């Protein structure tokens, strides 16, 4: 008889882990509280407009390729990828515009107009990012650590220093650029991880290398096409998905999870349980040990976002596929986000216009606009007027699009608006503090120091996704799925729950 696995949550980590386990002979069921798979990587479809809810950047395609290959598939058979170049158009409030592109000649021309030695600095910066990327992926991100001595081994310690893991990204960027705007242009990408560049490890120069060397891509059909493709492959391998099925609690006994009870009363039993929900939520709401939950809640969390999804009845061709608008006082804005947990006085923001690459993202002659404004997470100790902050963020975006791109009539052409803010991220996706990117990725919360992908007490309870090692971001979560599966296959030797019946007398309620 096949061993069984129950995966809680159909985010990309849950889908990929389920598929990998099924490929390795497990009978796998996935329960998901939403009506569709994807978690934060979901979509909104309204009036012919299609929005990705969360991620909009398809990075590290080699990780996606490896995932499909491990499942016996070719990525190219499932996804039609288009490279986006220039990656972004970056605009500063003083009028400077930069196109971040893999076109070296164009980069040289742009950078040297800002700072005479900037192109040399750029080449050295990307070279360092390349080193950080390769070491990180091979030695830290792409492997499991089973104890702290493996992580801080004699062979790894020198690498930690090579990665400048104890240095700060923004400060380190000053070795390559003097102009404050260039430092900003090559550090704002820390926000992919919900981090301030003033606090993020200097290791994260790998992000810029990834973008410019490996490329930023767009899957036709949107990022959700990746979710749909992986779900289809998982179903082909025999994975069963049950939607509208939120879990109420996990039944435990000693060192084992025995079963899961849904809110509607249904119960599921399995040999292996894999949690793909936000890890603090699992510990707090589904497992009995609240002390462990408290430890997780006390950790450092990322920022949040205010989101606008605009269906627009006019097309604004001056808005590129990816657009970044940076505010004036770069440091002050991050201090206000991460220290004050509020909306900066002069917010920066990002605009995604997928129709530049994918006409099917909206009706002909109309636009589908996605706007992300970084903001502090929920903080009960701070007075936070979210209605006012959402209103001010909206006005900031409209004003800059009007003044800098000539989109003076945009507001009048918005047919509908859907907005998210931290309360939505918390309520819909069970994210602590409404932190859109979950647990932070500072030095003390990465690698072995990040929550591990197996429960210390319950030996058949595993975790996958952004909350556990190696961290957040779609390709990194795909790596999490691989690592979690590898760990299960390596160490799990438990037996099936006899008859799939719960011995209630032995269960801790």
C-alpha cells in the first residue's frame, strides 16, 4: 500500500511538494481553504481584465525548469516565456530616468551620464552579485541543513564572509557608486523580499545579477499560468485537490500528527503532513503548542503593501511593462516603513502593465494596471489609519503618473478598482501582521536559523513555502519544495495510521 501525504495549502510550495511526492510514489491529497490554487500567487479576473495578485516577476527560470524536469515534464511544453528588456524603467522625483537593461552599451551610456565612473562600478557590482548568486545557490539556498554545525561548518564560515552576509546592502553599494540615485536603483530590489536595503545583507546584490544576467521573464497568461501548469502536472501524477476546505486543527499524539480536521468536520488521515500555510499560523491555530507559536510571532517580519488593481477603459502606452517610481528621501522612506510601520511621506511605488507583453491581459484598447506601494505592516502599538493611507497612496500614484508620464486623465478612465492593504493580507492569507512577504530575511532568519522544514516534536510534520528554509519568492519556494521532499524521502520511516482511524482517547485536542 502506498504511503499517504496530506498537504495543507495549495500555494506554489504545496503544489510542487505534492507533485514531487506523488512522483515518488506517495498517495497525495491537498486541502486548500480558497476555491482555487495559488495562495498569494493567484489572479483576479474582472470585466475582461486579468491581474496577478502577488508576484509579477518570473525570475530564475532554471529553477522552474528543474522543477518540471523532476516531474517528468518540459517547462517549454507548459509555459510560453517572454523576456522583458528593459527590465524596468526607473524614475526619480528629480526627473532622472534610467532603463535597467541587459544591453551593456545602453547601460554604459546611461550610467556615465549620471556618474563618470559608474559603468565600471556597475560591472564590478554585477560581478560581485554573480559570485554571491552562485555561492548562495550551491552552498546555502539549495541544500538542507540538519543541524547548526552543518550550517556554521569550517567550510561554510569563510563563505559567509565572502557573501558579506554581515554587511548591509546599501552601504556596500557605495563601494561601486557614489551617486545616491544609482545606489537606490541597484538596491530597491530588496523589496522583493520585503526588506530595507539599509538592513538587508550585502549578499542580496545577487538579485540584480539574477535580473540582468538570468533575465526577468513573463509567462504568457500571467504569473498564474505557472500555478495552473504545476497544478495540471500534479493532477496528472495523481494528486487530489480539495478546495474550499480550511483546516481547523491537527490531531497529535506524542511525536506524531495523526490527522487533520476541517472546519466542516471532515477528517483526513495520512502518514505524512506538509504545511504550506504561513508557518506562524500553523503553529498558532492548528497545533497545540502555543509557546512555539509565540516564539515565531516575536521574530522579525517584512513590510506589507497597499495594492491597486485598476481596470482602465483607455490604454496608456507611455507606461512600460515594469515601472519603478522612487521617492525623494530614500532612507527616510524605508525608516518610515520598517521603523514607524506607516506609509512614507513620499512613497515609492511600482506599476505593472502586462498588456505591453500580453494583449490578452485586458480588452482591446484598454489597460490593466497593477500598482504596489510598500507600507509598514500591522502594528497594534502604532496608530494606523489605513483608510487615510490607502487614499494618500492612491493620490501619490495618480499625481506622479500624470506629472511624469502625461497620464493626466487616468483617474477618469478607471472603470473599477480593487485594493488590498495589510488587513486583507492578514485576513485572506493568514499572514502575521499582514506582512505581505512573511518572515524577514535578515542574517538571523535565513539558512539553519530560519524555521526548519520539519517539526522538532512531530516527526511526520513537514513544512514548505516562504516561511521555512530557504525563504520567499516563487523560485525560492520551488527550491523549498525540493528540499522538503528530499528530507521526507531521506528520513521518514513511519507507518500508516492503521485503518485510517483516529484513536481519539490518545489524541491531544
